[in-house]
C-alpha cells in the first residue's frame, strides 16, 4: 500500500475505469512520460531520462498490444505508427530529443483523435438513451 494519496487515487481510477477512459489515460501517460524524459535529459538526469523513456515505451507497447487487428486498416495503421514510435524511443537513447518530440507529436495526435471520437460516441449513446427513455 502506498502512503501517497494521489498515487492511491490513480491506482483506484485505473483499476475501475472503463476501456475508453483507460485508453485515454494511456495516451496521457505516454505524453507525460515523453515530456518528463526530455526535462530529465535537459537537466542531465540520465537515470530519470531512461526511466521515463522506458515508461513511454511500455505504454505505447501496451497500446499496440491491445489493438484488435481483426478491425482492418485502422488497426494496421495504428500498429505501424506505434511500432515506429517504439523505434524512435529506442533511437532517442543516444540523446536525440527530436525523436522524442516526434513521438510525442504522433501520440498526442492519436490521443486527440481518440478523445474526439469517444466524445462523439458517448454523446450519441446519451442521445439514444434519452430517446429510449422518452419512448418508454
């Protein structure tokens, strides 16, 4: 058990979140780790840099591993982007921060698209529920 209340809250949030929220949290976590990695590198904290690049790598790897490849072109395209991002993270270990900036840009773009799509989905579901309740 942790003594950090924020950490405890995040653990409970992650373990009780629906898949849409959990995926959103993964995108946010990857971007946060990439930003922290760059800050650690700029501050000459190499262990911190490696910890955060590893965290981003693991998160993006999880996003890739959970793709449903039976869904066709979108899943295949995302898998290719995730694989490319993973390669860039490995290549950034030489200190090329531009590679991390590129990964952050790709993951942020995908995360923003995810948020927009899921927001539309939730709004559509809410409208359908209201219509069903009114008909009942």
